[in-house]
């Protein structure tokens, strides 16, 4: 994730190279202060995401979980995210 975009390095099920950071679920996961995963059980019912283009349109994301990936020095260098089309 840089200032403006989220860059996707590995993906299954959706053809996507990058997204604008303002609609990226992983942008939330990488800045989340908690040590555990960032979980959104139902994106359509979450005020942060209910109008997100990936929720209201293809791929119709309804669940998201993301975990920041840290370098050995503790810096967050990316995220591992899981999404689904049904709430969880």
C-alpha cells in the first residue's frame, strides 16, 4: 500500500492488479493498531464499507479479514486478506 494505491501481489478469484487506497479493505488492516486481525463480518452493515464499490458491485464482498504482515524489525510491509461474498 502506498500513498494512493493498494498493489495486489497474489490473488485468487478476482482479476485485479491494484485499487485506489480509499476503497482498499487492506488499507484498514495495515493501520489497525490491534495485534490481531482486522475483521468485518458483514461489509454491507458496516458504516465504513456499506457504499464501497467492491461491496455494492463486483465482486460483491460481504466479509473481510486482514492481518498486517510485519518485517523482522516490526514495520508493517503488507497484509494478508481473505474476502468472501457471504457474511461470516
